[in-house]
């Protein structure tokens, strides 16, 4: 027995680190990283604006249906897959080679997501800068350059003798917070064709954002695991302050009622179902290859089921709580202007940069300090999601080509530098006057909507019907020594695929072209968006075809590429079968253990593994 083999079976109860791969240094680093995701911009930025756009409370019905139908089953599937295979992205699907295209699709999705998601961080940095460099917060007063549409300049003229605004008299006017967003931050052009020029403040903020992300991830996953302890917990402190202030404003209960009371007539709107279904996948970072990456850093016998379930609860609770904060402020804004809540602000990605600053400016004291803390919170949330997304992209590339291109010890920092620089240059399109239009196209087509539903559907089908759902459940029970609820098996076989298909069908029944407020996108932009969808989804069958063509001269290899008889253990790259045996029988009954062939952890009543 060699020295290395001897060390592997030194202690049956010892948890063995996988050679050549980093693992989470602390016991709870993995869970905190998932929680860092759950308190992300996707929850406090994307969820409220989609809920507002789709009629408030009715959005919650398909949202929770999608949570239990697709979100919970897929989060456990992805995390456990990465942990079981000790690989991320494409390499994790060595479990079933014909489905490796799903890994390629997630690589494309996370690349697109990393490209445009960081723009939210750039917007936040500009707000943070404006908070502390100007005497007055610029979104609280009207700027003469905004013209007569600013509400502050006309509010006195529209009031009646009793001091209240006439119903509907303020329709057409806008709050300073909204005009600061559209005029100063975005410099938004009237149409998508009016690209305009690069905005210097956005060019600088985007560069700062990418530099911070680079610094966060270049140190590796152990450094990342420590950062999320702060970025994951600090936002709850700020949310509590915003909620307390929000519910004390006049009209706040009207906003909360709009948020919680569903308009059931909107259930026939396909966009409501599509936005709700994909928001679950988006906020939980599913179908992006990130969750298998994070799971691959776990110890092999880690109980990831517990983490996945806890993550699901915290993720949705945070979104729901963030919605309460937003809609309480929207109720106040509607009360002040005496207009319907549905008309109080834009129904787009900028909602968080209108409602929250407005709420903080109404604080009786310390408004500037609290505003600075809020934007610092949003910055941390964005960075938390962004650097883990880029980490997932880097890990997928290094796992896909471990021997050819990434042998050198400086290969990883060089790759990170190249990705950050390239994405910054490409992302300058979002720093133009029409940048918001391109941003929404990327948000709708490249990392949301059909691509997430398609990949989530494919993952469930690949595990349940191709690899074998029952066999995968047995693998996980052997790996973690816990009983897996049959809910997951039924979900992968039926519930998750049906949920994804139903949401897609509901959308097509009531199809509407993409729009931004009152502006409808031109036809060529829709063609651009659908080409992104086709490129991403088409990679799945194309990769499967390549797998078959690579082995066309050997029918045995083709069969193995289509369906392997035995799963492959990640450490040895050798197939094994699960054999239940009594540990008390002694090592003589286990030739695989005695010969140093098995490096899995052992313990009482744990299933043993031997190679076939």
C-alpha cells in the first residue's frame, strides 16, 4: 500500500478533502454564502419591480407555486450534483455525458448575467457618491434642467383650498427621485435607436465595480466565504430600519394592501406567470451553474439538503419582506400625489432607486447617513452576487480544461483579469444613453425567461429519466447518510417539468412584446433577444450531438455516452456500486477498504462503496 493510499484510510470517521480542489474553510461558510445569495439584489431590486409591474398581490400566487414546483427541487438537485461530482458546470454533468450541454448552457447564462448584472452595482456606486459629495441629496429637490415636469415645482399650484391635491391633478408630473434616476443617472434617450454617447460617470463607476469584484474573487473561495458573513447579515439591519420607517408613513397601509390583495383577473396574464416563475429561478441563482460550483466546494459527506431547504425559506422570506418595505413607500407616494398606486412610479428596474431613496429622505433625522448606509448595503448585495457569479464562471472554465490550459499556478489570476477586463469593455454599451434598453433586453432574454425554464426543465429530465431518479436518490443517501424525502423524486419526475411547461404555455397564450414603461421595443431588438435564447438553448442538443459524433467509430463508447451503467466517483474517476454492509464485520470483509481503493468517509450504519 502506498503512502498516499495509506493516508486515505487512516481514520474511518475522518472526512477526506478532495485532492486538488479548495473546500470551504469554515463549517458554515457554505450556508452563509447561500444566505448571501438569498439577500441579494434579485430579492430587493428585481422582485419588487416585477411584483409592481404585474399588479401587486396576484404576483405572489404563481411565485409560490413556482417555488415548490421548481425552486426547491432544483436548488437541491444542483447543489447535490456539484457536491457528488466534486465538479462545477459542464464537468459536473459527467454523471450523464449526453446532458453536458446543460453545463454549456449554464456557462453561457452566467456569462451573460455577469456582463449586465454589474451595472446595478455601478448605479449604486453613483448614488453612494452623490450622497456624500453634495450638500443636499439630489433626488430630494428639483433640478432646473429637468423642466416643469418635476412635482416639487408644481405641487403648490395643484392643491385645493383644503390643502389637499385634487384627484388625478398630479398625473403627468414626476417626483425628483424619479427624474434624478432617468435624467442624471441614466441620461435615458427616448428610443433605443438613439444610442447617444458614453456617460463619464457611468464609465468610471463601472470600472470601479469591476475592480472591486476582481479584488474579491482573486483570493479564492476561502476568502469569499469570509466576506459573505458581513455582506449576508448587514442588509437585514437596514431592512428593519426601512420597514419601521415605511409603515409609519401616511398611506403606507394602502401600499401594503395593494401588495397583499390579489387581483385574480390578472392570473390570465402570461407575463405574470413567466415573471414569477423565472424570478424564483433568478433569485435562487438556479440554471446558472453557480449552485453546482458552490456545492462542489463542500466536503463529500456534507448534508447539503439542510442547507438547500433553509436557503429556500430565507430567500423567499427576504423577497417578501423587501416587498413590504417597497410598497409601504409607494403607498405614501400615491397618498401625497393623490393618484393610484399603479401610476406612482415607473414599472421597471429603477424602482428600487426611486422608492428607497424617497423613504430615506423622509427620515426625521440622519437621512444622509442612513441613505449612505442603504446604498452601501445595496453595494454589498450586488458584489456578493456578482463575485460568486464570476467565481462560478471561472470555476466552470478551469474544471472544463484542467490539464490543457490551467496547470500554471498563476493561470487562475490571469483568467480572472482577462474576464473582468473583457466584460468591462463589452459592458460599456450599458453606459450609453440607451443603456437601460439594452440592460432590460439582457435581463429578459439572456438570464431570465425561457432560458432558465428550459435549463431547469432539462436538469430535472436528465436526472429523473436519463441517469435515473431513484438511483440518484440512492447515491445522495449514501453520500450524506440521510433519508431523502420522496417529494424530490416526484418533483424531478413530474412536478418540476410540468411547472416549467405550464409557465411557458401561459406566457405564449397571452404573449406581449417587451416594453419599458410606455416605450415598445423595435422588432430588431426582439430578434436580437431571441437569437440569444436560441444560442443558449441550442447548445444543449448541439453538445449531445458532439458527444455522439466523437465516439461514432466505437459503438460501445456511444452507448456509454448515452447512458452509463455505473456512476463515476469524482476522486478516482472509476465506476463504483453501492453495497450495504455492516461495518462491525471488520476490514477483512471489505477488500476495497483494505486495499486502499475506497477513500470515502466511514462510520456506523453508513453504506460502503467498492469499485466494479
